[in-house]
């Protein structure tokens, strides 16, 4: 069975606490293993923001390469690949704009010496081996959004769900099908705010596009339920479904696990078959996991959280 762990963002201390709480112990090579043979599944976003990025990568990669864990790619690993990959026409696939550098700054600092930069290059090569999603017996795992249409497209283009150099290049082109599939799978669905409404994101940027709750039926929702940012003037209003470019939502009964959304408050299930495990550990929140025993209907009792310097279930 699996223990699924949300976005870590370089918070190795909380990761060690979580692994200890879940019963994983380091072996002679320092790889954390479970005595009953359970495996961790990491939901991506190991890098950026936090104080111990290199240590986090050492733990995560050690477990994955050692067979004690699986992992999917997060948008921060994807962004890092694009940031460091040269564009044939000059520059990089992800332009080195100030806000892109700032988002990636803690990782740059963590590998700033010549010796450590060579190690970082090896981690970039390892990121290319991470699948964009996992579909295992009884469960699905993705960093941000399981949209069957884009998952099918990625399966068609990437039979093992892993990036290729050519796909990465094509996904850097505005308007490409590859970019659309990556944006939804690793960053989630977005829609334009109605009227002149806007909000400021966690980094202070003014936004007129808002992420939506792709696991929720918008027909039965208010904007408070469906938008992943609080827009006070809209909060209690029913969603104008006719104005949405895409009103599809996750209706399958196969449990789907994901991170990405910087949730706050008490960890909870989103639906009986979906749960987000990102509770903003890099913004003073908690590292959250789900201990899965094979159940189709998820249970809140299986959520595990690390609060400060202690873990509680």
C-alpha cells in the first residue's frame, strides 16, 4: 500500500518528521524504508522556497531510486527544466525574467558552488525521468489536475508519461497542444474572472485568471466553492456555468491524489474520491500525507499532518 505525501518545497525537517510518523526508517544506506514494505508516493514540488532543498532531494531521490518510493513531477521541477534548458533560438525555454528567477532563487542558492552545480545538473536529468502522472491499481496520482482528455493526450505523445527533449521544446511554444496539456496537468484549470474582478496571488502578482476546483460540479456550486481564490464580491453567487469555457469535472470513483493548491486550515477530503495534500508547508502551513490501504472511498481518518516540530494523525 502507499503513503502519499504532498508538496515539500525544501522543508526537509518536516519531511523527516513525516517519514518517522509513517514508520519509515533509514537503512544502512540512509534510504527510508517501511518494515512492512509500504511505499511513499511523492506528489512533486520538492524544490524552491524552502531552507533545505538539497537535503529534500537527497531523501526523495534516494527513496525513489532505492525502490522505497514513487514520485510524479511537479510544476516547480518542470519549470526548473525549462529554466535551465537552452532554446535553439537563443535564451532559455523559460525566460530568465525577474519573477522567474525569484521563484527559483532558493534552489539556485542551494547549488551555487561549482561542485554543487554539477550535482544540480544531475538532478535536472533525474527530473526528466519523473512521470507526469501515475495510474496504479485502485488510485491515480497527479501534481495538479487529472483531466482525462489531457491525460489521454499525454499518454499518446509520451507512452511512459515521461518528458522528452522534443516535447519539452514544443511545450515552450505559446498556443501549442503540448503546452495546454502541461499547463492543466501540472498547474490546473484556470478561467477568466467575470467583469473587472481581480486578486493578488501569494507572490503579490495581480491576476484576472483564477484556478478552479476541477473536482467539483460547477452546476451545484457558488463561486466561493468553485474558485480557489476568495473573491468577496462573488463568493455567495452561483457559478455562471454558461460563461465557463469548460464545465467538465472529475466524476470517476477511482481515488485521485494531488497537491499544488496551497490549501490552508484543517486538512480534509474534497470529495469521497479526491484529496489535495498541499497545505502550504512553505508558507507556514503543514506537510500533509494520506495513508492509503486500498480503499475506493477515502476517509478523513487516513490524513496525517506534521505541525511544527511534531506530527499528529
